[in-house]
C-alpha cells in the first residue's frame, strides 16, 4: 500500500513539475509570434480600417458565432487532460473557476486529487503556488510573457478556455466558402494565418488551425462533444495538436461539471513557510 501511494506521489510530482502552467500556456504557447500585435477576442475592438472586412457573409457568420457565447458572470468546470509528447503520456485534472473579465483560478491535481499547484490570474497579476517545491510567485500579468512571450489579457485567456471563435486585430476575417460541408473562415497577417471551420447549422466551431508562418509551427484544435449550457452550445471535448519543428504535442481535454452563475470563491492561501521566488522552477 505504501509503495502504491509513493508511486502515485512521484507520478504527481513529475506531472506537476512539467505541467503546472500547462493549461495556462499550452493554449497560448503558439502565440509567441504575436508579441508585436494586440490580440483581441470576445468584445473585439475594430479600428476604422477593419470595418469593411466585416461586410456580407463574414460579418454574418462572426455575429452568429458570437451569439453562441454563454452569458456567464461566474463559471466553474473540471477539465480532465490527457497529454502526450511522443515520449511520455500523463493525465491530470484542472479545476477551473472564473469570474468574467475579472478572475481566472486553476488548481492542478494529480492522482487521488493531490494538488500540486494553484494559479490565480487577475487583470493585473499572476500568482502561482508550487506545493511540491514549497514556493510561491506573485508577479504582474506581464510575467506570462516571460514564460511564453506573448501579450495577453484576461478576456483572451477566458475566451480561449471557453472555446470561442478567435479574432485578431490586424488580420481581417474573410469568408472563404464551404469546405467539407463547413463554413471556412480565414484571417491572415504577415506572420500568422488562422483558419476556422464552423458548422452551418448553428455556427459552432468544428476545427481551427493557427499557423505561425515565421517559425513554422502550428496548433490545431478539434471541437467535439457539444452540450447545452445556459441554452448555448459548449464544446466539452477538445483535441489539441501542437507541432513545433519535428516535435508534436497532443492534449485531449474533457470538460465536466460545468456550473454557471453560482458565486465562487478563489482561495489562494500562502503557507507562511513558503518561499517567495521571482520565477517558478520546474
């Protein structure tokens, strides 16, 4: 029995060291080339030069896709994640709690629900507790750029977790017709290309492909397992494949226990014995 518990603890430690910020970063890891441009999702800011790009079919499709957004103030879910990089496979659970435009809280858990790390992101800060190393971090939101060189904000993080259609400033969306019986939308800038396929029946995402043309890496996502939350469609099963050179990373996400508009707390107690660090080491 002791050997079994020890084995699971070692497994959990390995998992947490490598993946403590995995959910935070993997979605956004690809955007390393986007540092020079502002990424806007959700409540998109559109400059005057972009307005003509939203005419006709493109405007209609984007509007219908945005109509699928869940009207939440509070949201919580559990995400079961299965990760593989071709050399090792790991599974872990992330408990997510959010207050829209305000707070993103995550607890990373291994076997037996053993918590290895906790993350709290607000509009202006990111805080991380690494329970395995007995360390904690408290940094401005710009810290994310030091571990994944991107510019981001609360709306972007939350929208990506929710699985919404992405919109990029400087890359006007275009409707490119039907492909495999799906609406094909494309947005392109000198450094990147975003292609999204949507179901014509309800304007939900089926697939997306984001290509970094400068460093030749890409991230594809397949959206499946749609359920209804607050009368709006929500993808509860997602497959992510990230290709970087000769390396391929895969992540399967299963969202369960989605609860909407139940007030939440975001506990983040730091043990007095913990050491404050400038950077979490993994």
